[in-house]
């Protein structure tokens, strides 16, 4: 393969002829520009330049082999020959700053969030932390759990507790799973692979984001145990063939199910994320004032309906979970469409602000469609869960398991990686086990509505529905 000069590469710096260098190889990405999931301008700002830093801040190198054909490689170039993009790259490093707190000093999930706020670069923090508009839904999702009280039982002589359960037939050690969260590389260089290591050691299931930094093959290879469950999230792409390829790749790689996310036909207005990118635009007029979330979601189709489940069944035999159910009517429709699970979720308050908390949706189901509780369709819930008591309240009210997203991302930050996530999981485990003893139960199946007082939250349930 021939060596290229700076002048040869810099000639190709337009939409009509666009070359970029990544890790010393020069690629002709002219035909790829408009299909890039992050938007065309992300590539064009690197045209004729070294795009390695841009690429590595979001992606694993293996993605190059999948996104670009070998024929796109035009040659190689010596390091430091080309100018780099002027984009400010989120970097995960604690060099030159004070050492992060020892993991043993972090005793709840809120502690991880405080560390993440201090050590994450501003763009990464805004992408992870931000909610939509006034962030009311983001806050209320957590407050909903505070409106439900526990009803402890005494003198039960609890010698041990069993926290195991199963998610879509896969055994797990806790009724907790890793929700799909994009660009985990912002938090740690190992990204979703670090989460997979922690999940395997601690017996959790992981749902891999559609916009994962790492390929599903890399995440599967990073698992600590060969049978640990890994599910694949799916956002339906405007180009349906790309979604079909993602599903088929997931199936080939050994994924245990497809979790199709339906609560974001358009991207919520995440103002913290967008505001930081407007600051970048002020400094660099080539940038568009869009947040990371809006850029990453530019390829999502807003035109899907319930027929997408028929299409999905036509291309895979894997179990299907619908993620983003926000009212009892849609929970019933999902059940009628024969899916294996639903996730009660408002996208962590990141899509439509003032959408009701997922825990309220669970109470809606209890009131208006109780036949769904304990049915063949498993019910999962995410958003705002930060304590072991939150987990137990959700299970007592009918959920199979709960998902956590932001807390596990935060647990990777400051170089903690997989060990940080294991620490976070074990904090939750200890809280769950201790509070099961307080409630007088030895296994999750003994939890039920008799152990909670949800009257304060019941007042938020809609007065009537039409099923």
C-alpha cells in the first residue's frame, strides 16, 4: 500500500471528494457521508484531516471494518502529517488532575454521579446527564419512588435471602439489568466492554445500545462468562435495510433478544446538551448547534407503527421487547401483539418532558389491566432508580426487573472501569438484600403490593381509560 503525502490528502476536503485519516490509514468516505449515523457534518469537519481523535472519542476501531469497504482505503500516511479536526474531544483521563476517590469510599449510587460530574468532560456530562426541556420528567421519575412507602414485617427470622430471577428465560443474580446507553466510551476507553465484564462477574444482563461505542462482537468477546445474557437494542433506521442488518448481526453474534425502542420518534430537546454545542459553534462556524444526542439520533425513523413488530418477527426468531411503553393502553396493545416483554420507560426523561413517571404507568396497569401482571409478557421498568428500595418497590408492584442506565455509565468514570461498575452493582445488591430482610421476605416472589403503600402515587393515576 502506498504512502500518501499531506498535499495529496488535503486535496480531498470537500463533499464531492472527501478523504480522512484514521490510525494512519486514509479512507475515501465520499459515498459514506450522507449515511453516517452521526450526520454528514461530523465527517466533513474532518475532510482532508486526521480524524483519529474524533473517531476514537466515540467508536471502537472494529467499526471501521463494518462501516467501510476495503476498497475505500487509499493508502497510509505518517503520523502527525495531517492537521487534526478542531473539535474539542471528550477525553477520559485523570492525568494532571487530582486522583479520584477510592472506590471503597463510594457508598451509594449518588456518589458515583458526583464523581462523574467532576471528571467527565463537559460534552460527555451533558450528553449523559441531560433531560428534555425543563427536565421535569427526569426529576419526577425518581420522585415517584419516594411517594411509595414500604410496609416492613417483623419477627420473620430471615436467615438468608435469594435475589435471583430470570429475564426472558435467562437467569440473573438480581432483578436489575443494564439499560441501553449510547457512547459508553465517553466514560471509559473500554466502554460497553467494561460493562460486559462487570455484568458477567456480577450475574447481570446487559442491553447493548443501538449507538454502542463497541461492536456487539467485541462486547460478546469481553463477557466474563460464556452464558451471560446480552440483548440488542434496536432503533428502527430510516433505511430499513440497516436495521435488518443490525438484527441479523445481533442474532449471529448470539444476542438473547431484541429490545426495540419506540419512545423517541424524534429527539427530545435536551437543552444542556445543545447549549454546550452552541458554544462550540460560536468558536467554530463550521459546527452546527446540535447536541450529541440529536446528531447521534439523526437516522432514526419517525414513521414506524405496530406493523414493525410483524416485520421484526419476519427476520428473527429472537424474543422481542418493546421499550418505551408510557400508558396502559399501549401495554395492552403490546400484549395483544405477542411480544415477550415491555419496558415502562419515558427514556429517562430525555424525550417528551412532563411525560408521566414509569412507576405511574405500572400503577395504571395494576388498576386497569391487572391481567398483564404475572402474564407471559414480562414487564420491565427504568428511569430514576437509584436505591435498592426503589428496586423492591417496582418488583412488589408487578415488575419483573428494573433497568439502570446513567448510574452504570457514571460508575465507569475517572478510570474506575469494570471495577467501578462492580462496586455500584454490589452497593445495590447490599441494599436489596438488607431491605428484603426488613420486609420479611426470603425471595423475590414473596414481594407484592401488600408490602407497599402506594396511595400517594395512586393519586397521579389517570381517572379512566378506554381499552
